[in-house]
């Protein structure tokens, strides 16, 4: 899933026809049809019902369209903010997203970072208790990581299954969440089992914290799934 596919999808949804979207986007119809087919194939769902008048969204299509509109609004807001920082090409941008949007947002933020590589995208982390509660809820049942609740320290030391730490943090970075490097607690940062992640949260508003934690948990689960599938 990429930005172009969602852009074409939203245009067809709004025009209710591929020909109408073609005129609006100034793009030939075959590329639009091809990108829609790829999107449906990747998601494994039917997004449109074809009829003699054009197309109509399925229930899955309506859900994706709602999420897409939110993403486009967020991206427009990002672009406006970026233009105000150093001629619009560099600076910092704090992100927030709801849990249900994480998978779509990750792809869109990758595209955004490619277009604005000098803009640092990140979600700030927060109080350990909120983090630990989320780990207990989202990660503990899967058995892909262990951790101890700190009794007086400020950071949480988390051990993933072997070989997941670097990939988890790479996925987080792609989503805009920048964290301490994997193996930071080891001499020279060399963790032979690639499993330790040191999470040292700052103190943002609770809403920002919850969003950042959700991103981390999703990325850890994705990394574990990739390993399970042999990628």
C-alpha cells in the first residue's frame, strides 16, 4: 500500500467512476485500474462494486476511504507546518495517530519522509506506567518479549525474542518513532542475541504517549510476524 494507490482510490471513490477520477487526476485510466487492482490484492478485499453507472464502495471500501481522508488531512497539515520551518524543507514534526490507522499511516509516513527527508518525524514517549500497561495488554499474551516493572528507575529494559530488536526499531523509525538504538545497554552497543531494547520515555501529554506506545507495540508484533514467516 502506498500514497499513490490511496490517492487513486480516494479519487475513484469521490468521482464514483474510474473515468471521472482519470479526468480529475489527469492520469490515464489503465494506471488507475492497475493500482486499484494491486491495492485490492494486497488487502485481500473488494473495495468497489462495478455497475453500469460506474462504481460503488463496499463496506471495506468505505472504511478505507474514511481512514484515507484522515490520512490526507494529516498529510496536508504536515505539509503546511513544514513550509513554515526553514522554507518548508527541514525541521521537526510531532505525529499522532489512532491505533486503527497505524498500518496505513506507516506507509504514508514512509512516502512523506521520502518527499521531505530533512524533516524529522517522531512521536514522543512518556511515563513508564502507561508503557507497561500497554505492553501487558498488547505484547504479553503473544510471548514475544519480556520485561520487568522498574521499582525506581526511569527506563524500561525489554527483551524481545532473539533477532527482533533491530527490526522492531527500524519499523518504529519508518513510522516516525525514534528510540534508543538496540543493544544500548551492552558494551559498544553489541547485543549478540539482538533482543534488548531500552525504552526511556520523556513526559509528553498522555494522548501523545498512548499513540507512541501503540506504534511501538504494532512494530514489535510486525517484526515477530516477519520472523515467523521467514522474511
